C-alpha cells in the first residue's frame, strides 16, 4: 500500500462507498473516501484487518 493507491475496506462508509484513497502512510494512515471526500485517520494494525484481499 502506497500513497495514491485505492483500497477497498470490508465495511462501507455511511455514504455507501467502500473504496478509499491513501493520502498518508506511517504508523497511522490518512484515507479519503472516493465518493464523498471524507478524510479519516486509522491505525496501521486496524487497517490491516479491514482491507479486503482481492487476490493480491
């Protein structure tokens, strides 16, 4: 996962979308919802569990 990548999470955002763009990586990740533009911070360990593995 790198800055600029689009990732898919298991649980959708309240706007109905589950695709997020990575804006910052480190101990915490900053993600932006592709549909509504909302930005969230999420811990690396929590994000690892929430990502959908699409055969990668």
